[in-house]
C-alpha cells in the first residue's frame, strides 16, 4: 500500500484542480486557528484528499484520482451538502 502524509495549510492559491495548498502550518498551530485546510498527500507528492476544517467541522472536501502519467483524471467535490464529480 502507498504511504500518505497529512499536512496542514492556511489557504490555497489555485483556480484549477487539484487545489494548490499554501502557507503550511504545524499540527501544533491548529489550536490557534478557526479554520485550516488538511491535505493528504501520496508519497509522490500528489494531493489525494483535501478538507476545509472550520471550527472543528469539515465544511468542504475534495478527493482526487490521477492517471498513470500523474495527470489528474477525476475529482469529487463535496460542499454545502452537494457532491459533484468531474472527469478530466
């Protein structure tokens, strides 16, 4: 099974998928934040899963799947009780 790493960020700066999470913070710094992004990354560095956490609750999330060439081929976006799937 592939290894994954969970990392935390303050925001993102991308309009394209997958989101590009920026301004990384440590797990210790989460106690001082009202919201943050939790990213789960493959050992290849690709973002697999992203959640926006607001006051301890998941407000929105993205799931990503990549092709053998490393290019994003599928995304699922859950936000405001709506789930959308996008095939690239």
